[in-house]
């Protein structure tokens, strides 16, 4: 009769697929980012992210006249690929005891740790945006509208706003907030809890509370492309290597170390698509 070994139970190839799937189900901010995998298999770990300025509207040019040329200008930010990693160690006693599912729990915990890190980096990148709206009030409809108007849109586009769970009390009490359970159709975005001012609301504990001002900083992100599809998204995740799982056996202690890593960086690739709206955390 074939015996089940620790190697059968702890299989890094199987675990890699499981952890990757769990990571996608646990991230909140990063699903709205574009994933750029052009760095996979390419040497180097530093990326220059350009921010191009608009060249202005077209002008009438008479017959035989020469059109004036415009210089395409851009600012840029340099970002470096980094490695996010988490590891656990399981004894044979724990794995073979049959109490609960320690290997499955290790998968879940590792996935949660990496997903949380990627989400935190995505939120940090959003906080580097330059369009800002500051309110002296708790989160509310009128101030959200004023913040959105900083986009100066000619056509309304889909947007998401990240709010801290502690802000949801004010939103739910607002008569203009539409809870997701009252939609006539399914929610559009993962984690969406409702809408206000035609903006999808997604909760995240990664929303920062500024201790100096006692304000939450709520990123509002445009999701749709403005033009013909060539404009950059608000966020880009540059992926060098996706989730990789390895195991290491220590025969003297009869333990197995399970580690997972992800090589990536997150950058604000289009600052014009993000407004940072600040709202008081509590009434004065």
C-alpha cells in the first residue's frame, strides 16, 4: 500500500496555484490597476514611469501655411522592483495530526500577507497624486461632488472611491447613498458596497488616517480610458515575477518551511485620473 508522505501533502507546484488564486480573491485596491508583465524575463529592476503633458487642442491652419509644432513634455518617476515574501514552518506532527487543515491555513495566511502588501503599495502609490480636495466635514455627498469636479470631465466616466470601514456609517445614513443590495443588477466592481454621486464605493482598511489633521484621505480613481485606449491607467503594477512558492525540508527537526514571494512594484502612471479627497474622521 502506498503511503502518504509530507512531500505529497506539501507540494510547492500545487500550492503556488492555490496561493495565487487566493491572492486575487483577497486584494481590494489592485484589481483597478493595469498589470504590466513586460519585465518578466528581462534584465534590470528599475523602471522610469513617464507622465506626459497635454499638447493642447488642434488649431486651424490655412492653405499652404505651416502648422506650428509642439514639444511633447513629460515628467517622470523612477520606481524599483522589490520582493514581497512570507514564510511559515510546519512540523510533521502538525501536518499529520489531522486537526484542522494546517497546510490549507498556511496557504491562506501566506496569500493574505502578500495580497495585503500589494494592496498597501497600491494605496501608497495613489497617495502620491497631485489633485486634492480638502473638506472640514465628515464624508458627504456635496463634498464628494466637489472633489469629483476637479477632474473637469466633459463626459462622465466610471470611478471608484476607497473609504475606510469607519466612514461607512456616515455614508449609509446619507439618503443619497445607494447600497449595493438595492441594485437592480449585480455590482460592477469587486468589494463594491454601494454608490454615491455615481461613484462606486469600495471599503479598504488601507485608507490612510492623517494623524495631524484627523482626516481620512480617500482616493477617487477614474476607471475608464478617456480617449482611444492609449492613455495610461491611474495605477500600474509592474510584475517581474508572479507568485513563486518553494519548500525546504529540515530532516533533523522534521519540519518543512514554506515560502512564497512576488517581485513587483506599483506606480501612479496617470496622476490626472486620481483625486485625493480628505474628510474629517470625527466631528470637532
